[in-house]
């Protein structure tokens, strides 16, 4: 029998079934590109009886992952169960047995991934995680290999399809956040518990992974400033449009000398910018390198087959290395020039801001608010004030010039304490074309 690489799949859920489907349907294409076959030997899942879109009975099946790890024929272990545990223990045990690993587990890599990266290096095995960020878009490989000659200056990403779908629906149909979330759940774009998506945690996981790749130092979830989209209303989306912007949940990685901004939050971006045109559940990532300039990656950020495509790309890369008797061609960590890089505290951020105040409808209110902003060196670029609203309060919307976050926070704390203000001020950061 000729050379082939054997795979053990742990987790036969949506993405796992996608991997099986693509391996089966594209078998000839994959073998032609590799020059040898890939063989899925094991399928491990806690429930082997539930209905699936693929037939797993043609493979060796088990509910015990140790059967996969203890098989000396298994070359690559694919972990697709998600979550922190038992996924972490499974991956560490697989690496300890010198099995190569492929995972889509962004939460694990962003929260407890350092131990995994370091053990993989120590044991001399490959760790593939293309599917952990932006689904089928090959952004991991692009940063790790395609753009490796560059100092990465900036990465901007719309990397959560659920949030982008919700914001798109709110804009296009002029509906509330709750209504748009309900639609996203009905269409299958949002989970029954959408917390990770709407609070920005999912995008923050991915941001940490991208920053780790870009700078060669391990960044984790706690290094990323995070705000979600729950407080964004259809009013804010409409006002943003009046100013010439669209609202996106944006992942921002921006180098500042030897430091880096890592943040995820709703952001106003100019409506003529290419990221502003990304709608629905699609993802897009813009990477700026000092040699290549701007690059743009666009596609489906989730789904059974797009994610499976990314998983199998890792499997094929590792299979090529196995066939040549090599591993660890590309180190994710320990690239010396970047080891001193630190994150910039959000309080030190300088940018433009959108502010929506709920103010009493009477003379002198606007001057009172602008006076406090001026006290903290925050200058106003433009103002929109609409007609009377409920209980005498009206929305007053301001766009500032460049200001420092810590000054903005101090000013808003003072403004929100005024009797003339009826609700907490809505604050959205702004990124301009000159900075994107």
C-alpha cells in the first residue's frame, strides 16, 4: 500500500460533518494536489447515533477520544468539539504523543493557547488553526506566510458574521437590535445564546489570535479591549448615515512604535470605505504591511463547508510536511524583534468620537454640554439635533475632532450626572479613511 496520512476526527458536529463531506466529495482533487491520499480513519463523538448529513459508520467510530490518540497509525488529530475543556486536555495529550493537531477552537487558543503553542514547539509537531478566524478566508496563512516579509502595521476586521448581520438588518430595515437579533436566530446566524457574538467576545478571541500571528508574541483575550453591540440602536445607525458613516463591529490591531492597540468595539467607518460595504454574515479583513501596503480578504466567516475548507487546508499542509519528514516550518511565537511589544491601554487611545446625548429640550442645554466637553479639551466637529421626543428629551448628536479616550470618559461622567441629561450617553469610536 502506498504512502498516505491518517486522520482522527474528534467532534462530529456541524463543522466535523463538513470536514467529512469535503474529504469525501473532493477526494480526487485533494489527492491530486498532494500526490498521495488522505485517509479519515477515526470519528469520535459523544453521540454516534444522532442524525447527520454524512455516514460515519464507514469509519472507525468511538466515544472515547483515547482510542484515537493511542492508535499509532493516527498522524493528525482534528479537534472540533470547541470550548476550553476537555478540548485543551485532548490537544495537549495528542501533542504529548507527538500527533500533529488541527483545531478551529478560537476560545481555547485565545484564552489558554500559550501552553499549547509551547508544547507543540517542544515536541516538534505542527498545530494548524486556520479555521479559528474568519471561517473559510485563509487569513492565518496569509499573515503567517504570505505576508511574512512585512512589518504588520494595521489589521482591521469584520470577523463576526452574526454581529455584522444584525447591524446590516438594523440599517436596511430600520428595526431595533432585538428585532434584528431575533431574525438572526431564525436564519441560523445567531445561537440561542448569542452572548459571545453580540458582546464582542468571539471577535476578541479572533483579534488575539491575529495579533499573536502578526507580532510573534502571545496575546490573549484579556489583552483586548472589548465592547459589544447591544447598546447600538437604530437611531445611532441613522445618525451615522447622516454623518456619512456606517456602524460596524470592528476588530482593530494597530501598531504604535513598539506597542499595539488591540480593541473590538462598534465603530463608525466612512460609508465609501470597502469595509463599510461588507454586509450580512460576510467577513472581511484588511491587513496593512510596510512593504505590501493594503491587502483585503473577503468571504464567508462561518458555516459548515467554508470552515471545513479551512480545516482541510491545515490538514493538507501538515500532510505535505509529514511526507517530507519535516515539521515546525513556521514558528508562530518567539520572533525576537517583537518580544517587547505591549498593548496600549484604551485610556490612551486618540480618535474621533460619536456621542448621542438624551437632553432636556430647553435653551442653554447644548452650551452646557459643549462647555464640559471644552473643559476636557474635546472640540466639536458637527452637531445634529432632532425634534422633540418622549418626555421632553431630545437626541443631541455630536461628532468630535480627535480626542483622548481618558478625557472623553471624564467629560461623559460629568455630563451624564447632569439633571438635564435623561440617559447614559451613547459613545461610538470613529475610524477615518486616513487611519484605516
